[in-house]
């Protein structure tokens, strides 16, 4: 293991972590550096942008949902053929849940576990020397977490940069970059975060622009020199068992939220993944012995999915003899209907009898511990704005608790061989 790394973090969401991460990764790749990436926490969208910038698949690392041996396994796998591993934080560096040390879900847990220095992105719009006080707070907050340098973001002028940088240098922290204020650097967003990488019409050009920006405004040589070797503790991780040996996986613009480590675990267990597209009105492949409908944005494709007669018929035939499961977006499509944001009702597969509505958006967000109807306990999360217009009468798929252990009650539905819920699975529950 020769890879070294950084963890890119900030005080909050929206401070510019993704812009800095993508620019840094794209610029170093342009130099010929073997860069690999990871994202802290549950996130389907940022890793696809990371993969486009690095030219290689990334991975999620989640200290609450993943047991420590799985974290080590995934970090080792991500860094195996890398010179540099760049991990992007979610939210603020120390933002997580109340949990035992190292298991809060905060990116700081990863920095401490793997010995990664933190590249702190500070949005200094509306401040100058105060940025040094904020940086000092990050340096002192947790002795196990080392801030290795700062990148200033949204810098208004050379005088602004110099004033903030001098104050930060005076507390002994190197300023490794300063990004000028430019609203056009941001990626487009929708209600669950960024528009997906595959939908970004000019992603390659945008990444080239970010690489140019990083080359001009970040000290890449200093970044490479100050990266620290990854500290891995080893241990055997127990992968999630595959739902079948030949898994029909829905994959298109409506169904794109799958965690790479889960698919890798299924393949390592000998399972084959057979992709198909409901949006193209494709039925599940007949040679499959299980169907998995992942999350995504079916609400944006509701009319197309409602009209996909071959997909619906094939799904019904499949469910008569073999298991079908839907996560979040997949769960929506398995129900009786989906009401879009305009209030229009679209008939869905009807294999479960709930109805989903986006007519009145309500945010459901957080970690979940799920006790499945057939016994296993797993960890994952929910993140959606849909509501149950009609909960239906199906037996529940799981009983949920939040990250603090508070009982949330039964969730999802199960009928015959069909199951689904808003819950996204990440890993087995382990000590």
C-alpha cells in the first residue's frame, strides 16, 4: 500500500468542497497522477462526478452505516492502484450523529481512522481575518483530526485573499490555494442535490475548466508533498448476500442509485448483474432469478414509466415466481400509483398497493437501522421528498429505527415475492 491521501472538508454544505475536489482530481489526473476518490456518507451523485474527474470508479465510506472492517476493506480497495486518494466530506467536517467514537458518520471519523490530513475549504465571502479564527477552531476541535492546509474559496480580490491568507498563515496553517468568486463554477442542482453526472450536457468541458482553475489557483505540488500515507487496520468484512445469482438490475435515468460496494459484494459472491431499462420499456431478463429496482428519479419520468406496458407485464410475470425488490424510487414504481408535482396520477406496476405523492413535498432524511421482516438487521438511510398518499394494506417490509435508536415503526411493503421501501441499504449491522 503506497497510496497517500487527503480529506477535503468544510464548515458546511455549499462551501465549495465539490468544486475543489473535482478541480484538484482533474488537474492531478492531467499531470498523470493516479488519483482515486471516495465520498463520506450516503451519497449517490457526487461519486459519479468523482469518477468522471478521476477516470475510475469511486466508493462511499460511511462510519455510521459501515462496520469498521468494511471501511478498511473499501478504503484499501479504493487506494490499491492509486498514488493519491481524495476523500470528499459530506456537510461539515464534524457533522454526524450521536454515536460511539468513530461511528458518528462524520467525515472527521474517516480522517482520524485513516490518518488523512484535512484540506479545509473556507468560503470567505463576507469575511477576512475571521477566517483564521474559524480555521483555528477546526485545528483545535479534535486532537485526532489534523488540518493540513486551507483552500480559500469565493475570494473577491487580491487584497481580500492576502488579508485572509496572512491571518491564517499567522496561526501556522498553510494556505494551499485561493479560488476566485465565480457563480458559474457551481454544478446544477435539483431537489435531491446535484443533477446527475450522466445528465450534465457539458461535463467534460466543465471538468477541464475546473482543472484549469486548480492549476492556476491551488498549489498542486504542495498538495502532493503534504499528502499522508493511509493508515489501515485490516479485518474481514461481511458483504451483503446477493438477492439471487443472476440479478436483473434496472439501470437508466429513472433508476441510477446503486452503491458500488454493494454491487461489488454481489459479484464477489458469484452473482451476475443483468442490467435492463424500464424507461426503454424493457422487461426484466428472463434468465434472472431476482429483480432489483434501485432508487433514482422516477417522478421525473412518471408518464414514460406508466406507459411502459412491456416492462409492467414482464415485471408481473417475473414476480409470480421470483423475488422483486424496490428501493425508494423502485418502491414508488412497485406501487399502485405515483402522483407527480402537478397533481397528475400515473398508474404504476401495482405489485404493491401504496400510492406515492409529490404534490406536497416533505423531506424525509436520515440514517436508518432496519430489522427486516425475515430477520436480518441492516443499516442505511432515507432521503426523499415523497409522501404516502395511501399507505395501502401490504405487510411491512421492515421495522425502522433512527440513528439514535428511536423506534420509527413499520415501513415499506411486502406481498408474496415482492418487497420495497424508501430505505436504502448500505451494510449489515455489526458491532
